């Protein structure tokens, strides 16, 4: 058995897939989640997939004393993967203080408690949003960060800085910042996936909900961008591949292989796909025709961004493996499963 790891937000979309991969690789997992955007029965499905039931504590990471007690109760936690955060870009514009409080204070609580409880390392869920519209594509980790388009994006930048400053101050911790591109897809078992709250804002859940008839039509936000077909370009990364990157990063932290106490990696495929290309890939992969329409641009959208994942490939030894077709089929299987279970 490897070390004990705390996964905050472990019943969420990326968190649940990561818990499975951590357990598959021998880590013991304690999940903390306030269930604000996930369901308790995700723990049952994690157990079905991995054969191991993770420890689950329903707790908000804003609760410093609760977290303190959790570390005492589950002695020997050596690493943290911090997913728990508010993540709706639009909502963050409406409720900035909620976002700053949730996302910043949760991280600060964890950082403060780490030395006290002998926790050695933390992986932080960051985002390619920190690059804004990069000047050079594909974007590398050394590209400058740009002024954030939303309070949500700003919390990612500030949290990266908080970790750097804390380590610089001499705190006895190590960290890996993973900058995710656009995570999509679901577990191949169709037991885990994304459970959007209300009307989905992200492309894939809206697309699969349209395909199954929950939504009448998918809007493509703009076809007048400076891209080959005029629609925006993103780097869509399979969620299981993304989950595996966390396990490798945690191994690196635990085995003290880091060259610097804070390391940053892009987690993407290195391939940019336009919205229209993605729609057609979905139709080809599943045989389902999508009802879509080109509409105006969405405020705040970046025109095009995709990763240079060389650092993750060469330094971490991680590489995105799934094909886009398999990933889109997994998203579709998950949507059908939700329908079967009467959830969505
Ligand atoms: C957004 C955030 C990003 C965040 C991520 C996670 C911005 C600028 N970026 O990424 O910081 O980490 O969500 O939630 O807000 N699209 C459509 N129709 C739709 C939905 C989306 O055409 O109904 C297009 C968008 O214009 C975009 C692409 O699909 O070009 C992907 O959109 P989305 O899934 O929302 O992700 P991002 O905006 O890239």
C-alpha cells in the first residue's frame, strides 16, 4: 500500500476519476467533499469501479477546524489533491466574493494545516485559463499569464501564486500545479462522469444533452473567429488520462523527484480541435446526428488555445492516450446511463 492521500472534491467530475486511478495504483484515499455539486452515491460507484471503498467525509474546506480534526482522525495523510472549488465562469462574474472566498480560503486552510499534520505535498487543479489568449501556440508553461477574464479564472492564478509564495517563505511542502485544458468524457464503465447542475455551460454536456433530446439545439458560439473553420479551438483531454496525470504527479511528489519545490505542467493532448470539428467527430463516433446552429460569440471566450504538453510528456512521463472518438463515445455512454437511471 502506498501513502494516504486526501482528495478534496473527490466526488466531483475529475476528482472521482482521480480517486479510482489513485486506488488502482495502490494509494489509500480519503475524500472530503461538501456535496455542493456532486452526489454521495458517487462513492458507491468509485467502489464498483475500483473494488475499493474510499473513506468519505462530508465537509466543507472552508471549515478549518473540521479539516484540522479530519487530519487528526485520519492520521498519516501524506499528500493532498485539491479539486474542491466553485467552477462556473458565469456565476463567478455574478458572485465574485463567493468565488474568492470558496476558492482562496479553502486552499489557505489546507496549506496552513499541511505542516502541522506532516502533509508533504499538494497537487493543485489549475487551468489553461491562466494563459488567456496566448501569443504563441501551442502554449508552453513559460508563457506569461494574462489578466483573468473572470473571478473564477483569477482564483486559479491567485491560488498558484499563494502556493508559490508559501513555499518561498520556507514552508516544508512541495507542490505540483496541473494546468488542465478542456477535460471531457467519462469512465469507460459509464459509472462515473460529469453531472452538470442545471443547464450545462460547457460544450460536451450541452452537446450530449442535445443528442439525447433534453435540449432542442446546440448553439455554436461564433463562426467568425480567425481559425480555419471560424469556430473556437480547444484542446480536449480525456478525463481518465487527466486523472492518471495526477497519480504520476503524486508519485513524483512522494518520491521526492521534483527538481523544484513547485512545478507546473500543462495537461493536454497537444491537438487543437474546433467546435465544429468536435461536433462532427461526435456524429462520426456515435452515429447520432446533432441539431446545432451557429449563433453569436459568447462573451469572454478565448479564440484558440491548445497545449504544448512536452514537459508533461518528458518530465512526468505522462501522455494523453485516448482517441477523441473513444472519449466522445464515453461521454455519450454516460449520458445514456444517466437517462436509464432517470437522472438526466
Ligand atoms: C471554460 C473556462 C475555463 C474553465 C472551463 C471549465 C472560459 C473562457 N473558460 O472553458 O476557464 O476552466 O470552462 O468549466 O470561460 N461552446 C459552444 N456552445 C456551447 C458551449 C460551448 O459553442 O453551448 C464552445 C465555446 O465557445 C468554446 C468551446 O465550446 O469555444 C468550449 O467551451 P466550454 O466547454 O465552455 O469550455 P471553455 O470555455 O474552453
